[in-house]
């Protein structure tokens, strides 16, 4: 028995399914999850000391590569001053100032510890601000696991969902909560217009992944982006860009800087903590001023703005704000997906690719998908086989056809060459 197998069996005795977050269990691709021992740059090593090129980067955060010396040093320096105080620190001010400077739609920001907390709090705030209950979300978008957001949700929820119209996609979520959530198809402007027309004066917020990454990578059309901004403005609803994944990932200013859109609220997470538990939500100060302790919308956190997380986040920001960082990251990511597409073509495998900044999508379909329905129609079986072939050849892709992938600045040309050689073998085996 391999060490990974032994650990997986042992884990299942005390942890449900053997993992602390469902996608890690490999349920969608089958097989034994790899238990990670350590990571460096673009690589990690599993319990059996097998080396992998990491294409998920902790699902986004590790944009500067694993164990970057400057980030490690910042955490070490902070750690000797204790881990948490429950009182404010100067580092939190610096973090807030840097976020407001890098993402201009954010006038004020509050730090939290996870993306789930950020979206849950942003929604409560939007409801408190507007005095309305209804929210709009899109099919296949994942916004963390708050109750009212687990309706036709993406990520691990996609392979788990009940197909019944507007049923919660998780047990334990009351129908009473779900009735306040309208779920619409992504990229469907007509459905959006109709929803606003039928619910005039009732919609508190529209929450969206401005570039979706929890149903594989799906980009919005320009008309969809414009309709979301125009309709929410007209109806006095709060436009929430959930940039937990895309913030500091697709560009320094997030997806909103690429779209030229000023959302009312933005959620951040993943990259901003550099791998430490930290996230944030922020936006228009007239909305943010409704938050406790100045407003009546309650939100709090014992570990919010944790000094170690802030230290890691700031050190990470210092690296990603260096000139040329995103040009280089975008170039490497494009080279990677194009190289893969080339090799698929050589092997005669139906395959398409997309990427934005350091985020990519791989699809076993003729065309790049534009909706959740398109993704489900792709060849999921081919993906599963390809995933395991790549894994055997030392490349760790996201263990699900419904997740985007991530490249870090440590994925240099030498690493890409290794990935291409793995892909060549994998596509050839798949074609056989
Ligand atoms: C990951 C993610 C979340 C949830 O963040 P957690 O830190 O896992 O709670 C929310 N929204 C989006 C778009 C995400 O990708």
C-alpha cells in the first residue's frame, strides 16, 4: 500500500470523507488523493515523495510560487511577536490602504478570514443597505458556502447538485432561505432583464463571479457585463463582484479593471492572503458605513486581520506589484494552454483552452464554453482519464472538470517544458 493510500484510509476514520474540503477527495476523478508533505516554487511532493508540478496553487493563492523566501521571512518575523491580539494593528491599516489603492472601486474595506465570510457579509450588508431581501446569482457560480448562496452553486457543489429547479444544492439549507435567491443562467442578458422587470424594487443585490472559475473558466460577454452594471444601477440594487478568485489573479486590479466596471462592493480572498487565511469585502463608503460599529449591520471576527496573515499578504503584494509581474504571468499561462492545445491537436483529441492572467480553463470540447450547460456537455470522461495520465506523469491538475487552474510566476519555461512533455504522453495515451 502506498503512503497516500494509508493516509487516506486513516483520515477517513476521524474526518468525514478523509478531507477538510470536498474537492480534495478526488471523488470527481476517482483514485486516491495525494497527501502533500511540502512544496517549493512550482512543485510539491506527496507522502510517497513523488514530485508534481502544481497547477492549482492552493486553488489560487500561491501566485508567487510556494514558500517564496520573502513571504516566508515576513511570516517568521511576525510570528515572534505572537500570533493574534484581538486588538487593531498598523499592518491592517496598510493592508486596507493598499487594497483601496489597487482596486479603486473599494473606498473602504473590512478584513475577514475566508472568502465565504466575505461574500456572506457583503450580502448581509447589501440587504441591510437596501432594506430588500432578494438576491440574484448565476448558475455554476460559487460564492462560498453561506446558506442562501448554495443554490445551483459551482465548484464541489456542481457534481452534487439536485437538478430540481431552485432546490438548495446542499442538505440543511431551508427552502425558506432559498426562496430569496434567484438563479439565472450566466451570460444570459434576456433572463437578467426579465428578472429585474418581474422583481422591480425587490432586488437587494446581484452577486457574480465576474470571470467564472468554479464551473471551469468561463468569461462573460461584454453585453452581459454592461447589463449587470446598468440594471443594478437603475434598480438601486448593489452590484457585488465576487473577486475572491479573480482578485489579484487575472490582473492587479482584478476582473473589474479588465471590464472597466466599478462594482458597488467587491469580495477578495485567495491571492490577497498569499496562502494564509485572509479575505476581505469592501466598496462604496456609503454602503460600508452601514457596518458595525458605526452602522446596524453586524459583522465580526476573532481572527480578522490576523497579524501573520496580514504579514504574508503584504509581502505577497510587494511581489505582485513589481513592474512586469502580470505580463510575465499572463505570458506563461498563455504559453502553457496554447502548448497543450497544440499537443492535443497533434494527438487528434478534441480539446479547447482559455486563459486570463494567471488563470486557465481546459475543456474537452470543440468550442470554449460560455455557460454552465456548455461545461456539462463537454467530455467529462476524457477529462478524468487525462487528469490521471497527467498525474502519473507528474502534473497535478485540478481534480475536477468544473474547476479553473492556476499558474504561478514560478512556472518558468523549464517547468512548462516538463508539462508539455507530460501532456504529449498523456494526449497520446488518451487517443489510443
Ligand atoms: C474560493 C471562492 C470563495 C470561497 O472562499 P473560501 O475562502 O473557500 O471560503 C468564494 N467565492 C469565489 C468566487 C471563490 O472562488
